[in-house]
C-alpha cells in the first residue's frame, strides 16, 4: 500500500499538492516535458501516455484515438509536435520474413544517451580515499530545430491571404511562424490558376468543432486539395513563309524561297 508522502507546509493560496509515495504502476516524467512551453497540453499528455506503455504496444494513430475521446486528426497533430521537438520518432522496420511493420520510438529526454546512467564503476581493490570530484559534465546538447522558412516577396500575396482568414473564420487565427510555413502552399495554388476567393473558401469551409490546431488543418487541406496545373497553351501554327511571285505565272503565293507555285509545279511535272 502506498505510504503518505511527507509534505511541506501548505501555501495559503494557489496549487496545493496532496501526494502519496507510489511504489507500483507509475512512470517518471521530466519537468522539462511536463512544463514544456512550446508543446500543447495534448502533446504533453500523449508523450506521458506513450512513456507509460510497455514495449511492443500498438501506438498507431487509430489505436490511440480508439482509446481516448480526441479525434485522429488531433492525435496526429500531437504526434507531429512531439516529432518536431525530438520526443518521438516514427519509422518502419523490415522483419526477416519480409514484412514491414511500423516502429515508434518514444524519448523521455531528447538528445540524451540512454546508457549514460546505467554505467557503474567496477569494484575497488584497495581502500584508498575517493578522488576529488571533477567538474560536472556538460548537459547534452539540445536537438537542433529547423529554422522557420523565410517569407519572400514571392509569397507575400499568399501571406496576406492567410492573415486575412481570421476575418472570415475567427478560429483560423495563425501565428507569424505558421503564416511563413503555409505561404508556399498557398503560392502553389495561386500559380496553378486558383483565384484568391476560391482558395479562401476552400480553407474556411466546414471547420471541425474541436479545431485545436488550425495550422495543421490548413496544411492538410493545401496538400490534399491541391488543384491540377493549368493545361499548356496550344502552340501557334508555324508560318507558311513570306509571299513569293511565281516564276512562271507571276501569281503570289507563300513559300520560304522563290520558285514556282503549286499549280505551275504540277503543270511542269505533267509536261515532263
């Protein structure tokens, strides 16, 4: 049975912890993850859930969505957040029998060496005094994050369209980072002949009631509903040549070089 955890004097206001010491069925989560300033609460909860599962569990989007009330779209968006910050990696592995199965790796501390804490010193052979402690090891480097794309003049029209979506659908309020990331997709639509009003109607239509990550929904629609490119304009017919005067009948006709017209050519061929 869990024993009562010794508590410090409770504060007069704010959060008060009433904890018991857990000895079974618990998971250790770093405060870096639990208090992450750039992850959504859904992503933090999903990372905690993945850390609590035993190895070999099925953690596909459909499997997790069947366990919780969140939709598959929100689960997929949370997984993308964890991948972007180094807490999750999804790949595929080929088995010896030829099957290819999904493999999901959950990290509780991105960039850290999982074997570093397991290395223990060997037994001492003499009773010598322990050496003086050296300097503390440097913390592991944080995973490198890709810089957001730079907004160029080519994407300025698309960025203006994205910023104006909130006037038509208030839930499509995008951050400056999201605008820079989505602008190339809107530019591709415009370059394929789509009118700005048509792009705006497509992005604002039938928004889900539980929309929590508008940038993810817009990125999906821009990729999945991309219109085909415009057909190439038909090539202009080649010119028949400049006007020439027939050497026999002096009638005007078009040809690249002077000579006889078709009628005189046919008559000369018959005479020959």
